[in-house]
C-alpha cells in the first residue's frame, strides 16, 4: 500500500489515496498499526482520501486508537493539498465530503503547490444533545465539571466532532497527560470529547493545548481551534476573529457573524511517501 505522510502544523497523519489504492479492509486496525511511532510509520492516525459522488473527494479519518471521527480540520487542509498537488482535482476551490457533509476549501497555491488552505468548517453545533453531552440547558458555557477531584469550567462545541474548552491562566502549566484521559472519557460526554486548555492573551489571540479523543496529546487540532474561537465568543473572552497559537504552529479563525460559519486558515505540508508492506 502506497502512503503519504502529511501534517497540518504538526498534527500528522498517514494518508492513503484510495483513488489509486484498494480501500483497506479494516481501516480501524490499520490506523492503530501505522500510527505507532515505534513499530509503525508514526502519526496521530490514518486518513483515507476516497472518491465521492457528491464532491471532489471524500475524507475518512481514524484516530491512533482506531476510532473513526466525523471531522479533522488539520487533516482536511492536507487532503485539499493532496487532491490538488497530486492532480485529483486541479481547482483553486474544492468541495470535500466529510462526516459532517460537504465543505468548501480555498487553496493558496505557490510554485504550483498548495501552501495554505482556508476551510469553511460550517456552523458550530451548540445544542448539548447534538454535541453530544448530557449537560442540560440550551448551551454549555463555563459549566462546572468535576473530574479526578478537580472542578473545571467547560464550554462545549461540536464542529461535527465534540470539543470541550477550558480556560486557564497558564496553558503551559497544565499536566495534560494526567488530566486528559479523565476529561475525554467523563460520563457527561457519551461519545468522549476532545479537550482544549486555553490561555487568553487578548481579545484576538490565544495559546491552546489539546488532548485529543482517540489520539492523546497532539501538536494541533483544527476543529478544536474552531471550537475555541466559538467558545471565546460564547464566554465573552475573545472576539469573532482569533489567532490561535498551538504547539505545532498558528491557525487563523473566524466565526462569521454574516453566515454563522467558522473559517479556518493554515498551512498543509507533505513530508514523505512510502510503501506499507503489511
Ligand atoms: N486533529 C483533528 C481532530 C481529529 C479527530 C479527533 N481526535 C476526534 O476524535 O474528534 C483536527 O485537526 O481537527
């Protein structure tokens, strides 16, 4: 199986072009194997670039534990780059099918290759049952959640996949490895959740660190950064335009007042290709 390793600000996945390769029989099991950083290729999971009846291509994304997620923001930018650079569809605006429907992406092309991608990530989902979370009310904004004897104020947003945002004074000081698993699997999140700790610098700039559902600590989470942009508006901490610093790099976000959609802009990088013999 031919594969390509790509990353969006350090959020790295093994990509398989299913236009050319046979669809893996068990992508969940394959994701666990290829993501292994010692015995596999190494990555935060597996992304399949598949033919679509509704769009230029379809993304399917699997975490390092084999669970399939509805969406992946950094992954979608890389899929867009692959689709353009490898000639699947040579258009500056692509339609890509994901678990949350068909999304539009705009490409910034330099020297005939995609350098940056702007994705219309769609409308955030705020109704608790649709995130999903068992918190009551119409929105979950700074709601108290006690895990491991510690109470956090969580704001919940779905961008197709579930996110919980927690504001803290110093993002670097959070013991992510220790607190991440308990928060991800808290009973209030029936399908688990991606957890983000956010430090606000100004109304348009934050630093965030992420514990991802199914993959643990990652260098970046695109859907999470969109969730942080939305949570900042809901909690009155930040404005509709945001620069987010993540461990692997920066993302530009906007929750548009005009159309209620969230826009994410950032780079996409191809690293190497190879053959997986298993
Ligand atoms: N890193 C991704 C999100 C990947 C999926 C996530 N772990 C989940 O299970 O929802 C991103 O860039 O959005």
